[in-house]
């Protein structure tokens, strides 16, 4: 959701992350015109506890170029922490922790409802889905599903959710208004992901152990097609027009491309699902990042320390580029210009310019960065640091003390529970 423009009558509130320790050089902690650089004070040698103390004393940490929001605007990030059985709620307007919610055992997947102010957390260890009311930031319901649920996706209209149950080889279909399971659909062995197409006509399920992909009809609750030959099938991406799906074959070095059925197409061959190609990428492709315009997909090749670039219209791999030690996740900016990659064993985010075809920056963050998410306006990037148990907040664009524009700079770090593993951002206005 993109916030509306602020009118003069909305009484805008400037983001003031008092209580968030400022790490970035452009952070003004002594009032306007008196910004001081932590780098000049040897901040890299200071323990993290120092910043926790600093957080309690700062009252005017006002970085340049932060957006303004009306008083009724709310923006929260929800982070699942598998090691502490919690969801951490971060207030992204004020850049501080709002609260910590106790959910089920070992929460892993998380999704926000695009039509309702609700967030859903999959609890792998307790075979359930927790429903979070985003306006109250409280758990309001628990929905039983099947054995070892791992991933959840919500349709465009916010009516149905789909949960891949890796321990029972099926997918739960949930009516979100009634808050109950209404159907199960059989899948392959150990389904890890069930992703719904934007048009709502296709559900793509990746089966890790059986190395296959099941294409399902979400209306009839039946499997439509199955494609084998994708060892360790994990992540999946579907094009915005719902015409194709790409699946990462993580136990090998390929990405599977599948054409999805389009019954109304004038092309007869498009009336059914079909295998299009196996595309050679790097070793252990674990994640697929789709550009918002759907033109390209970027593959994180964990054991090659590279990203591969795939043109979705031609199913061609454009090349591989070194990005950092063990890339695990990536995300593309809303303007399709920049790829941000979490390099798990480098404790850093690699910044790749898509237009220039090269890495333009490396941003040090916490230990073991994994899941990534942008704030609603895209001025902040959040990275879940699985080893250090915190969230790194990166400014997407900032200015150095000399006035130079820079892409990517660590702004602050906020606490999370043990082993944070997934992030979702929810935006709304209170009435």
C-alpha cells in the first residue's frame, strides 16, 4: 500500500526515531546543523550494549529526508522468531519496537492480508496459524492446520490463505473471514511453498523431497499438473500476468520454468500447464527475486556466492555475478533499479545496480542476514539477522557529511527474538 499525499489539514508528523540508536553518519543527534559521525568516534569498536544505552538517552535523532506521515498513519513490521516462539512488532513510523507477541511453536512463514488489517503467522512446531489483529497488535485467533506447516500465502482479495504442510504432504485452504480450514489439497513429498497467482486461478506448490512442482486449481481444490526433475524444489515466483512460474531447484543448479494454463488465450498450447525449460544458474539456487515489472528474475546461488539474472520473456540466463558469501535472499526496489541481497556468511547486504550490471555497495549488518523487506515508501530496508537476533534497518538512499548521495547505509539495529526468519510490513490508517 502506498501512503496518500499529506494535505495541510492532515497535521503531518515527522518521523523521529527517538529510542532508536543511530548508526548512520548523517544522523543529527545534537540538533540541526550539528550532525556528528559515529565513524569518526570509532563506533565500530563499541559494543552493541552501548547503543542500547544510547537509545534510552537520545531525544532528537532526526536524519534528513525521512518522509512525513499524517497522525492516523500506521506502519508496522512483523518478524517471526523461530527460536523464541514470538512475533516482534516494530513501529516503522517511530523506528522502535512496539511489542512482542507470543504465538505458536517455531513460527516460520508470515503474510499480511491486503484487504483486512490482519497478519498471519505459520507455527511449524504447533501445526497452526496465528491471526494477528494489526490495529490492536494482538493475537485474536488460532487456526489448526496439518503437520509441520511452513509457508503461507494470501490471495489478492484477502479471502483465502494457502498453507503448505510439509509434514503431511498437502496444502490447507483457509477461509480468512471464517478463520477456519475449508479444504486440503494433496501435494508431493514435503511441500515447502504454496504460492497463489495474482489472478487467483493457479496455486504453485514446490515439493522439496520429491523434487517436483504441483500446479493446483484453487477453486476446485484439485491438483492440475505435476512436473518432476527439480531436485530440492524450494522457492517459486509467478509473473504479474500469471502466465509463468519459475521454481528454484535448490539441490542442483537449475531453475525450472513452467507455463501456466490460460484457457482464454487465443494460443491453443497455452490452454494447459506446460514445462518450458530448465535454466542453468549457479550452485544451490535458494531464492528468486522478481522485478516488480516482471521483466527479470534474480537467483540467489548460495554455494556459488553469485546471483544469476533471468529474462522472463525469453527464459534466458543473462549471466552470473559475484555478490558475497552465501547469498540467501534478495529483493528488488519498486523502481526496478536496484537488487538488495542478504549474504548470510558475510554479515552484509550486497547492493547491485540492475541498470549498470554491477555491485555498487556492501552494507555491514548483523550476524546471518536472511529475510528482507522494504518499508512502504521504500526508504528503509529491513534485514532479519538470524544469528544475532536483531533487525538491521538500512537507509536505501542517504547523504554523507560531504553531501555525496549514497545507496545503502546502516541506520540502526532493533531487537528481535531468537532466530528471526521472516518479515512482513503492514500499512493502514486508523479511523
